[in-house]
C-alpha cells in the first residue's frame, strides 16, 4: 500500500544533471530548434555556451529542454509575478450605514465616503438601519437610498436594488470604473504630484536671491567738523 509521508512537491523544473531521460528535444539560447539530441550532447552544448539545460516541457515525448541562464530566468519570472500581483485588482465591498432620519451634515459626510469608495473602483453596500417605530415606515429608507443613488450616479450605479432584510434595508452600488482603471489613474495622479513637487523645488533652487541695495554711510562727525569750521570762519571775518 502506497503511503505519502509528507514533504512539499517541488514545482521547479529539472535542470542539467537532474534531467533523467535518454534524449531531449533541444531549443537553443535564441529559441532556435536544434532537434532531438541525446541528453549527453545537450549537456555538452550547455557547457560550451556556459548556460543551463532546463526542462521546459516535461510531459512531451521526448521532453523539451532549452539552453538558458536559469538564475536570470528565475529573477525575471519573479519580477513579472510581482508586477502582476501589484496590478491585480481585488474586488472589495465597502459598507456604509445610515439612519432613515439622518442629519443633513451627517448625510453629506457619508455621501463623501461613498464617492471616495466608488472613485477607487470599489462596490459599496448601503445599509439603512431602522429602530423602533421606524420599522413601520420603510418608505423613508427607500427614498433615502434612491436619493443617495441619484447623488452619485456619475460615479456608480445600483447593482442591487433596495430590499428589506429584517430591521435593515440594503442596496449595493457598483462603480462605473473598473478597479484596474481606478488604480492606474491613482498611480498617474501620484506621479504627477511628485513631478510637480520636484519641479517647484528645482525652481526655488534656481531662483536668484535678492540682495539688499548698498546703503551709503554718512559720516556725521565730518559734517559737524565742517559746520564748526565754517562758523569759525564767519566769526573771523566779522572781527576783521
């Protein structure tokens, strides 16, 4: 009886001496078809090119192997996977709760959050909470939901019509923009703001500094000496 005793199953392709077949269909470094060659010949060519022999299609008969730099291949594959995860859009449903008799200021605040969520490409679940006698007037919640949907119709649409769920009334709004589009626009806006800040900083550095105009110093002592000398001369002329 076969029994699996644990351990992870490797998903890495077999390379070089780990390949255990008599012959392979060989692909060259530039993608050219070399043909079916013995494994020993393929390994010899890998050494000549200073590359690795990598099994890229193990299920083929014979298996397909390619000459490549396996370390570089792994690095590029990891970068591509990272970029794909970065651009991957996850469907997110935000929730916003309101009361049937909500204050106008609170309504504007809640609506602002809904607008922000829709701009980000997220769905929004709107919940109207009824309490006490409010449960006997579901039309209040329905009108409030219709009002909110009308206020944000440029950004979103009613994906799920209002429906009663116990003491709550629920409606789901969907964004017109896809999540990926919203993420791309957000990145572009962030890059534009960064470039603008760098441009302003560069302009401030290049702007010449204003120097204060030189002020001519006035020698008050010389002026006083001149006045005294002129006064003495006048007295001398008068005595003469």
